[in-house]
């Protein structure tokens, strides 16, 4: 294991002039914790993914344009849910 640099005068955990005062234990920093998201964000994302899957499946074995546009409509509904719930514009951290 490598030695950590210390100040030779004070014995502190940071080298003078680096701007790092001391180390912060894991989990105490304000932005280090996991954020699972709001339930409405998961619903909107899930609906959008299902719409893309329906649209992709519509091309096999031959293009089925009615199913493709149905998938596009489902994806648009999911995107509208995300838009109106402010899932991507809200400061969540």
C-alpha cells in the first residue's frame, strides 16, 4: 500500500498548498448518496421504453406500420408524462 502524503510540520492528512484540508468519510458528502428517483419518473420511463419496444418489434418479419405508429404513440405518451412531471428538469440532488 502506498503511503499518503502528509504535512511534515503539522502531520495533517493533506499537503500544504493543495487546498485539501482533510479527507471526508464515505457517505457524508452531500451528493454521494444514491437517489432512486420518483415513482412517476419510473412510470414515464417504463412507458416510453415499452413504446420503443413495440415500435421495434413492428419491423419483424416485415414492417407493420399500424403497430409501429401504435408504439410511437405509446412512446409519446411516456414522454409527455416525463415532460409534465418535470422528471428531467427538476433538481433532484
